[in-house]
């Protein structure tokens, strides 16, 4: 008789040995790319728990993303942007920033790699260049502050920086932002993720809130935006507030999950403004989450995010759980029975 999987999912073997900065599924398979403060980028087959490859960098790796199943990109604290080819173990430095590279995204629409750094710049790179930074660098775009989070959908790019600033770009014309905004949340931005349908973005803060924003600047468009509290607990009669570190949209249903420093992952129906599900508590803070391409798997990084400084904490771990439709599918609105 086989034992049932734990409520929090299967734990992957050979996890990173330090904080997990990001994890993300491929758009084509169950391959999972993981970056860590232990200077590594690892490629797993999440469905079979096989470590398929690993690259070691010269500093902590702060972000990673896929180009395709076996090619990824990384942003590193040693200021480098790297292209990683796992099936032949080749690594190429596309170029550098002047400070640690906090975020890296790959745009399927343009074929470019987009990086954001604490040097207050955004850079676009063409990975198809012949070699050397000048052949890869497409452009450098100055930001109001250090870049904390990036997300793109189609030709739209959202850049969240320190100082609660948000710039929205059209990747086809990067000369200036389409929109320059200030976060509607009062505290530091932690994560931004675009809606899969391209109409807006979700933005989370260190103070247990998520804002649902829309690109349409008309009065009707802006009337849809709202914010909500989450990842809060009542302890000894006090409301304890946790950072919302991660947001991931379900690729089929358009619902989304949030991961917080309270160790919980919640699933939300943004259209109906309801929480659909809360998973069992994980051993540590949730630093990153990702749904697989068909939404059937959810990868969770349980990894202390140092909200309370240096202290003893649970080992950094990656869990992969099967997603049941009831957890992520919006519930139909129930209409009152008409009076007879």
C-alpha cells in the first residue's frame, strides 16, 4: 500500500543549500528552473524528481527564467546576466549591470531577455547575438529607483521599483514608459505579475496586501481596480502582518496564488474577489511559487526570506503538489431565487 503524499506536496531531492530566490516552470514541459543564494541555477524534472543539470555562478543568483525547455537565463549578484544551455552544459555571459541583477524575464513576443538591477536600470538583450556584450545589448533604460520585480505579457512590460514606483512599457517602443504610476499600496513592493489576459497586473507588498490594477486608464477601466488584505494572522490578540513574496497565475482558469512569509499559499478568484483555497502551512516562508504549463502542478519554494534577520530556520526546500480543480477553478456566482 502506497502512502498518500503529504498535504504540502512532494519534496524534491537535491534542493539548493541556501535561500531560494525563484523557481519557474517551463512553458513546454514539467521542467523546473530554480535559482538560489547558494550561487546555483538548477534544472529539475518536477514530475519525476530528477535533477537534470546545474550551473554554479560567481555570486548569489537572484532570479532565473526559461527561454525553452533546456535553455534559461539568470540574474546574479556578481552583476552578470547569463544564458544557460543545460543539454550541452554551455554558459555564456550576455553582459553586465553596475550592481546586482535582481530580475530577469524572457519575452516570447520579442525574443529578448529583459533584466532589472539595483543600479536603477532596465536592460534588454538579444541572446542571438554573435558574442560579447555589445552584440547582445539592445538598450539601457533608466528607472526612478532600484528594480525589484518585472513581468511581461505580450508586448507589455511592467517594472516595479523601490519607492513604490511602477513603469509600464510597450516592448516595441522602449524610448519612454507608456505609463508611470505609483503603487496604490503604502508599503514596499515585493512582486508584480501581469494578468494572463493582458489587461493589467497584480502587485504585492511587504505589508500583507495585494493590489489588482488595470492598464486601461479610462474612468471605467480604473473603476475595476481594488486591493485586499492577506497573509495576516491574529496572535495574542494582535494582527500580525506578513510580506506577500510571490504571485502566480493559473494558466487555464486565470485565478492566482500568493505565497507569504507566514508559510501559507492562498488561491484567489480575482474577478469574484474571493479566496478559493488555502494550502496547509509550509515549514518556512514562501519565497516563490509557479504553476506548470497546464496548471496541474504547483511548485512551492519554502525558504526563509530573512524578514526577521538572521535566525535558525528550517532547511530550504522545494515542494511540488498536484493541483485539484476545486482549488483553482472559479466558483459560479449563485443568483438569488426569483420570488414566485
